[in-house]
């Protein structure tokens, strides 16, 4: 292990700040906290637990690899982080299914278990970042008059609004589930920005046809009263006959804008630029507070919508 340890530690120390490793089987994200002569300290994101990965345990894995590759799915949970970290070393290679010694140095250390800072962001962090970008854009353009904006800026505004709304809806879903565990049938919960209560909506789904027909027969209701045109069967008829679609369908055409792509790399780069600018300019803390206030206003608007 002596020959492998120093390059492995160097690889760990060279990771970009914010990078995250993910255990191969249980998919637990963790960060490299420190490297020492006898251990590598990691911290799990889901629990905050810090754990030392000891050099001698790495040696056991390396000895095993000198015999044959290790199938990752067979690893015990406690061994998973060792394998993920070992995949960073230039002498090792993992394809996501097995860990082995690198026969080709060109592919060594290309770990599939490593996430960049951009990829490692949690869902709430992504909402936060998109809201900051949106707040910055709203501060620089006149969103009340979209027709005055150039096409590129207007496109960016639409994409960011869409991303914030979609991301906030997903995070709101997790918050809703937690709130439902705390809300009684007639209870209201109050926060600084508003009040919530439990609401029940009913959605009806038809039972199997035979169950429905039996119920109708039992109450002397003619089956013809509930029989109608099956759209799927109608589409088949349209496909194999000269029947015109206009003869059987009323078509209501709706025109809308569809977001077809998002440049996450460009957004992340812009975020880093904003952070650096806030640190450099005088009054950066005040600007940051203004951005946070705008974020809160956006959250309120999304929640009320």
C-alpha cells in the first residue's frame, strides 16, 4: 500500500472544493474532510457523521485487488466508502460495477463515484441557486416590460422562472409531507410568513366494467346510459379508414413556450461569479441581504400561486 498511499492522498487533496463521492451501492454522499499519514477523514452528507478511513484497511483492499477485481455490489456498507475513495487513485479503476487495478494508467482515477460541486448540489440548494440567479436578473432588467428585453435575456428570464417554479414545487412536496405528519384534521399551523391547514380533495376512478355493470343491473339502470365512445378505439378507426379527424374531434390548438434545455454549467459559473463579486465589492453583505429578501419574495409568490 505504501506505493499507492501518497498518490491516493494527493488525489483526495486535489479535489475541487464542494466535490462529493457517492458510495457504490447505498449511494450515500460524503466529502473528503482531511488526509493524514494513517487515515483519510470523510463526512457523510446525510447524517453529518465524520468517519476515519484507516490506511491499513485500504491495504487489505489493495491486497485483494492484486488477486482479482472486487465486485462492488458485494461490498458491506462499511467498506463502500473505502472503495469509492480508492477509485480516485491513479492506480485504480472502477466502472461502477467492479473495482480493479488500472492496467492502463490513462483511465486510472477516473471515478464514476465522484460528483462535481455542480452535480453534488441537493434539490434545495439548486432551488436556492436558481432563485439567486433569478433575483440577480430581475435586479438588472425590466421584467414588467418583457417586450423591451432582447431575445437572449428574455429566454434566460423564462428558463430561470421555469426552473425556480419546478424546483420549488418539488421541495414544496417534501415540505408538505412533513407538515401533514404534524397537522390534525382541524388544525392550523402558523409561521412567520403565513398559515397552513389540512385540505382533502377527492379524485374518482372508475372501477372495472363488470363491477359497474353488476351495480347497474342490481339497481335496474340500463347499461346504455353509461356507455360511450372509447377514444382509443376511435383513434384506431381513424388510422385504418378514410374517416376525417374533423368529423369526430373538436380540436383546440394551444400555443405555448416549451423549455427544451438548460445550461447548468453556465448557471453554476454565473453563480460563482456572483459570489466572488459580492466578496470583493464594498457593501457586499448588504447586497447579499437584498438578494435574500428577493428570494423570500419569490418563495412567497410561488407558494401563493
